[in-house]
């Protein structure tokens, strides 16, 4: 069981009652606090704004309503809350749109509980939850279609070429889900230097989330 210091406050949004019940039981068994659970997106948005959970774990494709828009609204109402989508879909644009809407990543519904627990703990610490499946889908789509989120999405107009050589070295490490400490150890940089580089990258690429940087790296046009 997770220690009390590692307890995560989670809000569950899924249209299937049995999924909500199973996730609630599994998370509570690990000592986490499930602050709410609903199958209604509008109610979920209201709960997120009122409860400000650490993480919203939500279904990516609701039968009624748009989960992408709900994610965007949740991030606006509760900026400190992180969003992780659960999905069984392999639609590259759906995943890309979710990440650019502010989600911290995707997790396949077939993931084992150990993987789910590990990813939620990482997201709570500030890392991304872009699984290998999502990275593969985004890269395949980029190869086939030349998707460039920085050019295709409003507010993501900066070019990666504007980054310094050191800043460009950091991007693939972000895509791998590394923490600032791990990036520093890999590149031989201090924690403060990594933090300063990341702040510059965020500003130049006009993003606010590490997952958005990872998505840009995964779908960047090959030269």
C-alpha cells in the first residue's frame, strides 16, 4: 500500500458504472483518496472545479459529450489538476488533441493495475503518462501524414528550430517521461539549469504541460 505521504486524490469520470466501481476499489486498496466518481461529463467538470483533485482519470470517448472539451474546461477551472485519459482507441488525432487540450497523457484500458498505479504516482509528481502505445501511434501518424502539432494547432505556432541545441537535447528526454533530475543526470546538468531550459522551451513553444512537449516530439516532421 502507498504511504500516507504518497496519497493521491483522484476523480473518476467514466460512463461505465462497473469501471468506476472497479477503479475506485483498486485505488482505495492502495491508500488513495477517490474524491468522486461520475458517468456524466458536465457533473465531472463541476466536481473537478469544486474538489480540485490531484488527478482526473477519465474515459477518452464518452457516448454523450466531448471528453476533449471537458479536459480543456477542467484544466482551465483547476490548473493544478492533472488529467489522464483511459482509452481503448488507437486514433492518433484523438490522442494528440487530448494532449494539446492539457491532458498529461493516455493509458490503455488493458493496462495492469501495477502500471496504472505507477503512472498515476508519476503524474502526481509531474511526469507525463504518454504510454508506448501512444508514442508509437503518434510517430506512425507523423511518418504517414507529416503531422506537426506546433504548426497545426492555434497557440502552438513556434518552431522547434527556434530552440537552442541544449534545449533540443532535452525534448526527447521529456518524451521518454524523464523527470528533471533524470534529465540532469543524463545531460550532466544541474537541476536549476534543467528547470531554466524547460521554462525557456515552454515559452518558445507556447505550451504549458510536459505531455504537450512529448506530443510535439513524437509527431515532429522528419527532415
